[in-house]
C-alpha cells in the first residue's frame, strides 16, 4: 500500500482510572466484548474522539457511557509519538490521562463485560491488549511510586 492509500490515523482517548489521584495504588482495567478480534482483551476505558469533539470531552463522554461514572482527570500519561500519543496498531493513536471516579460506581455498562481493580503487583494479571502493554508499564511506575510508602 502506498502512503497515499493509507487511512489517516484516528485519535482514541483512554482513562487510566486509579483509586486516588494523589496516592494511586490501584488501576481499573476493563475487558472488551467486541469486535471478535479484540474481545476478551483488557484495556483502558475510552474510545474514539468524534469529529468536532475535544479529546477531554470525548474521554468524559466515553467513561460515562461505558462505566456510568463521572471522573476527575489528573496528569496526562505521555506516550512516545509526536503529540504524546500511544500507538495502537496502524489505525489509531491514544491519548491517556490518569483519572479518579468522583461520582458513581464503575460498572461494565457498555463495550465491556468485566472490570477489575489491579494493584501494582497484579497489573499484568490480566491479558491486556498488546498495544496497552507499554502503557501499563508506564502506569506500573506511577503506581509503584506510592505503593510502598
Ligand atoms: N478504548 C480503548 N481502545 C483501545 C485500547 N487499546 C487498544 O488497542 N484499543 C483499540 C481498540 C479499538 O480498535 C480502538 C478504539 O476503539 P473503541 O471501540 O474503543 O472506540 P469507541 O468506543 O468509540 O467505539 P465505536 O463507537 O466506534 O464502536 O483502539 C484501550 O486501552 N482503550
């Protein structure tokens, strides 16, 4: 495929929801239900930014739709690509922010069938989507900084 044939990369936003933005010790992971190629894989709640929507609005919208909660956003978790995004295969790039639930209890309302809070030592206990592994490694450092003090 030539460069001209390539589809533009679509922006996705993801929420690294932790138990506490000041002293994060646990991360919320979510198991996808679709499409079939990704079902069963664990990921950060989130989704595609719609046309004309800001990334932050998209993140609040996705988290509310998927988990039924309102969140407060914390620090951006910068990725290695220009624009500080994380690569998700050829078609998508993801912006990730830390987040904390401020209203509601997360439930797998849409796009997921199970949620799990993971402590730093258990972060790799679930089968993350492959593209999420470097992000999880970064988050491991964030959680690790506060888990033993
Ligand atoms: N939300 C999310 N998507 C991820 C992660 N890791 C990863 O590879 N992806 C991929 C899966 C999808 O191909 C794409 C995001 O699409 P999505 O299906 O979550 O987006 P959406 O909720 O807006 O879905 P839709 O309305 O278009 O069906 O990025 C992740 O941690 N979170």
